[in-house]
C-alpha cells in the first residue's frame, strides 16, 4: 500500500497502502450538485465566502482519471466504489475503468501505482501526465515537492495513516512508542521513508536501529524468527502474517506511525495548482461529495466493490495477491482503528488545518531531508471548500 518511494526488488513487494456505491440518505446522483462550503472548527481558514457553491459533473474531464499509489486494494475502496463495483482492468496498463454510478455518461479510470508508474511520486507523475485529474499525494510528499509541483488536496479518504511498525510479541515486550528504543531492535523499512527521520529526530528510536533494506516481503522477518521490527500497514500485514503466511502463522503486534506524533494525511486526493481553474473547481464541487459518500457507503457495504477489486487483482496476475477474507479484514481494521472516520467532527474527508500546520512544523524541525518552503501553511496544501459538511459516518 502506500506508500511508495523508489523500491527495489519489485517481485517481492507486498506493501499494501478506497469506495462504495454513491447514494443512500446523502444522495449525490445528479450531474449538478449544490454544496455549502464546510465551516467547522476544523477549518479556521475562510474559503470562498458564504454563498452556496454549485458544481457540475459536466465540467469534469471524461474519463475522470485518479492516480493511486499501489495495486488495487480495499484501502482504495472509496474510488473503486464510485463505479458500484462495475468495471474491469487492463492487465497491461493497470487501469481500471467503469461508469460513474452517479452519472453513467461519465467514465471513472483508476490507475494502479507502484511498478505501473515506475515507483515515482504521484505528484511528479501528475506534472508530466495532464490526463490525471486527481492523485494520492501524502502530506509529506506535497511538502517535499511544493516548490516544483505545488498541489492542493481536496479530500482525504483516510483520517488516520495506517502505516505501522510491527513486531513479534514473543520476542519484544512493547506497549507504547516509549519502549521501542530500549529494545535496540533493527527496524527494517523502505528507504526514503520520511517518518523514520522523524522517529530519530524526536528521539523515539536511535539512528543505528534503522535498516532501509525492506523489500516489502515477509522473508526476512520470518527467517530471523521475529528478531527484527518491520514496517507495514495495519490494514494488511497483521492479518497476513497470522493468516496468509504459513511459515509464520501467529499474531504480530503493531504501533501506528500516527500515534508516534507524525500525523500526516495518507493518500488524500490532490490536484496540481496549475490545473485548479474555474472548470476544475466546478467539477470538484460536484465530484468531491460523491467520493465522500462513496467512502461512507464502501465501509457500510463493501462486498460488491471488494469483489471487483479482487477480480482486478486476479486479472493483473502478478505477485500482488488478495483474498476475500483479507479484504474484509482490511475494511474492519479501517473501521476499528478510525482510519476511515470523521475525526473530531461529523464530516468525512475534510482536513484539520491546525493538524496540517503541525505536520509542516514537525517536518521542518525533525525531517532534515525535506526542505520546507518559506511561509508554507496548511492553506497552501489543502482545502475544505469542496467538502459537503453533511456527509459523515
């Protein structure tokens, strides 16, 4: 999943870094949608005054292209569910297409990431491929690339980043982040992961513990009998190690990177600033509420969309494998951990501007590899003006 920087050993990658049929009590099925701008304590920036904003799907590109960061997976349910589980994938390009359930005259195209895009950052790819309308751009990625490729996130399917470190509880007695440094254990992770710099800069781990040789697979963790700590996703690895990897077949425990004090938004949908013109704004006023509702609906009833995602993975026929049981667990974990949730208000998908400002400050002081642009603030990176404040879980 998400998650991805420049990874080696593609055939071993099993990293897994969103979407439900649009409708129910918050029906957004027409091409023209009236949305009141979000105004809540989460958003202290006045955005687009108080007039009702009217958007139209007819102002969206057709197809509407979304660039993800990895193979099809349940974590991307909010997007795949825009088609109500009705679509198919091209195995060569990794592009899933289907009619937009809210308006079948529109086509949704969801593009796989990872090896399908050469593991390049989504925002950099968007700058060279104008057909991509929205892409997953993590907060730290947006900050890193702001000078060259400024972007604005318009909706976040995830409230909490599912990134974790995991360990064998029979080997290490860890109950909180305060215990990690004392183990002295190697932490095996992908190279270029900014959260590892934060962990060192905050004194949570020693730099000597970091080993950026993780290839995404379970081989080393199992071969060393759980002697190492390893990165993963809460929605994937704990289930897989206990239920899918027969050579391990027992529980692992984990801590969320979010809970270490690194509260980036993982996988928010962003548009390049250069593309955010009046027509795009009209599209987003109509489209963003559909994605919000899709995320809600997917969590409530994921079966049809999960079946479509699973079939897409089968059709791709790569090392990346999913199971119906594992995908059901992913949805359950996204629910139980608050990964897909309203956060501190009643709205799904909006941004807490104070949180984003805090992320900027944390990266500026704790992540030396990322140069923060002078004067950068949350309002440069995210917006709530396309959010429908009536949609939540």
